[in-house]
C-alpha cells in the first residue's frame, strides 16, 4: 500500500515498484481501502522549506487521517517507510524537519500497537531536492522487495546515508 500527499512522487515510486514486479496499491482516497490486508506501507510526503508549524500539523492531520483509515488493514506484523521530501538542501532546516518526521513516525508506530495490537515498525527517509531520484527509487524498491525487517524502528535516515548503504543498513547504522 502506498499513499501520501506528494502524489507525483508517490506515483513515481509506485511505478518503480510495479516495474520490479512488486504488487502495490496506490491509495488516492481514504475511502478506497481494499478489504484485503497488507504488511508493507509506504507514505510519501513533501515538506516545503519554510513550512511553519501550523502547516506542519495540518499536513500531519491529513496523513494521520489516512493512516487511521488503513490501520484495520495492516497485518499483525507490518512495516512502513515514510519517504519525506524536505524541499531544501540547507542542513539546519533538514535537521529540523527530521525532528518533526521522527515525532510523526513514532506516533504511527505507537497507535498501531495501542489501538490494534499490531507490531508495526516504521522508519523514514529524509530526501532533499539535490538527491539522486534513481538512487532513492532503487533503495525503496530493494527495501520493499526483500521485506527485511530492520534492527531499529523510528529512525529517520538522511539521504546521504543511502549512497553507500541499503535502507536496512542505514537504519541499523543510525541506531548503533
């Protein structure tokens, strides 16, 4: 399952997954949820560089509403990946954004466990505009294809870490 407010980027990632033979359902509207369950979730969001906290919480509320709508479809053991396009290359602003992203994914994981008893591990990628889009797509595709769980959950990985490591390796390195 893939969803998010960054529709063009979401659709591009979904296309890359399909090209590799990975079945994925694109959720355009929270009322379109399937009756079948799934264990992999990709959330694709964009965060403008000057986004104020009011806009941040508004964006989070939209994403949160969709997450809660699909929560009943998550299998007992599921994993997720939030792909967050930060829309800035400035290190300080990117670090600030990663803090907000960490808070968001922590809430997703806790809600899945508390409300549904789901063992839901989620990590995030923070991707700046200067990122190599093909590398990002390749790493996401490899991660979703292998279905590897990671040593750590609730880790926000900087794009730069993906240049030499898989998503699973980068989340583990960040944890250690």
